[in-house]
C-alpha cells in the first residue's frame, strides 16, 4: 500500500495543477472562445465528422473527456437535437472525439497517471500515441463522414453563438493560453513549466480582458467557475478548480493504494500467469485488450482499470523484456479507451449523462473500437528470448509431478 501511495504523489501534484489551468481557461474566456469559434466552423452536411474532429481538438487542449463533453460536446448535442440528427450517432462522435485528447494530451490526467505508473516520459508516450493512433483516427473520420451524409443538420441556427458573447469577452487573444500550451508542448518544455505559463497567461487575461477582480480570480481557481443558475450557459461553462480536481486526486490516491495492496498480497499473480499463455507481441497486446476490458468492467472507473491493468501486465512485460514505453502505450491503447465502452463505467456513463443520452451511443463510438483493434492487427509477432523460453520451460510441471503417490 505504501508503495502505491508513493507512486501516486507525483501524478497528484500534476492533477491539481491541471485543475487550476482548466478553471483559469474558463475564467479567461479560452474555453468559451474555442466553443464560439468552433461552432461557426460546423457545416450542416458534415456535422458528425465535424463534431468528432472539433471535440477531439478541444479534448487535446483540455485533456479531459468529461470537460470536453460538457463544453463543446453539450453545445454540439444541443445542435444535433434541434436539427433532427440521430442522438446516438451524435453522442458516439462526440464521446469518441473526447477520448482522442483524454488519451494523448499533455493536460490528460490519465496520460500522466500511465506515465507515472510505468516510469516513462510523458512526451515520449504522447509521440508514440500519435504514431499508433493515426490509423484509427483516419478510419473514424471516414466512417463519420459517410454517416454525416445520412444524418445532416436540417437547420444551422445555433443560439449559443449569440449567447456566449453576452457572458464572456470573446476575442482571438483569449486563445493565448491554449496557444502557449501547444507551443511549449511541441518544444517539449517540462510539463510543470508548460502548465504554469499557460495558467499565468490565463490569469492575466481573466484580469485584463474579462475584468475579473483578484478575489474572484482566486475564488474561481479554488472552487471552479460557476455562472448563475438561471444563466443559459451555466450547464456548459462550469467546473475546474482545486476542489473539483481534489475529488479526482482522492480517487487516484485510494485506487493506487488499493492496487498496491492487492499486488503485495499476490492477488494478481494467477491473472499474470494466465496472460503468459499468449506468445509474441501480437498475443501480448491481445491479452492487454482482454485485461483492459475486464478491469474496466470490474473497476467501474478508468483510473482503476488503468491501475489494475498495469499491475496485472507488468510481470509479463518484464519477463518478455518489453520496454516500459511499450507498456505505457499498450495501456493507453487498451484500458484507457475501452473503459468508456462499458455501460456502467463512469468513463462513458458521465459523458453520456452530460449529453442527456443513454448507452445506445456505444455502437457508434467507432474510434474507441478501432484503436485497440487496429493496433492488435498491426502488431508484429516477436520471438521469445532464450531467457523467456527457459523460464517458461521451468514453469511447466513435469509429468511425474502430476502423478499421485
């Protein structure tokens, strides 16, 4: 348990900083500006593919599927309902896009958790996630493009475009915190400094552009942004802050401690031995997909699915001498994206609830299926090392050992 708690300390500090950044982006008008300009790019004929790409872009910047679904996702869902688009197709495109960034954003809590658990570099992991994810992304774009032709928007009027400027000062300069994040990430500036500079620029914009007094800025950073309950945008632009991220940190800390305790008790040893029956890297990743699906169903949260998958798979990856970076990417391509496909897992349940839809969206979340499927198909088998062969031979019981005395 102590090892699990120590392992979570590094990621908890990053999560708290991310909570501050999200609140500052909302307060500075960065998130409202992203939604405002994004909605104007929507073409009625290409709504579903636009919803997927636009939500994906916002999620890469925000790093959270929940936040992306609750901002740009909810705005797109309102458009879809008002224009006669099938709500399950719309929700599938939105939630799929939300997990593009939840998987591979420098702001993603799950990406930082995976990097911490595997002792790998977050930027190296992001690079590998882009490489292993482009095929699923392109194929998803193709599928949603075809679906867009069958489910176009019947009307293009969106009241949100008129409502956002009444609550926030919308100006291209309010996109500065997002630009800082993207630029410093591409330059591979340390995550702490990247998030800190983005936070600082957002606080400056909140004071100078949005005319927020210092006390209100401090309150929002701690409690998150909350518009008046009767405001038409109160359900879309809300959240962030230390308090909201503190709940996430509590879940991560408890889950990590529990996973460490179970690992120390040897609970995962039989499962790890079962995974060893798969040979070669293609079988290795296939076992990761099965493990990720089972832990997602059992754990009911993405965090627990990540932790359990890492604990179960780690001995096998060590035994087959696979690099920690490969383990990190395999977790991202399995447990992280499979969790929302489980109807009772909050990874998919919360975004669906925010979008006011049901589990009927799951068959249409094609990116979440294609990513693990294509990675399994593309993975080349590898030969067993001499050490692995000898260990496997020693682990097999001799015929005489199975005979009764």
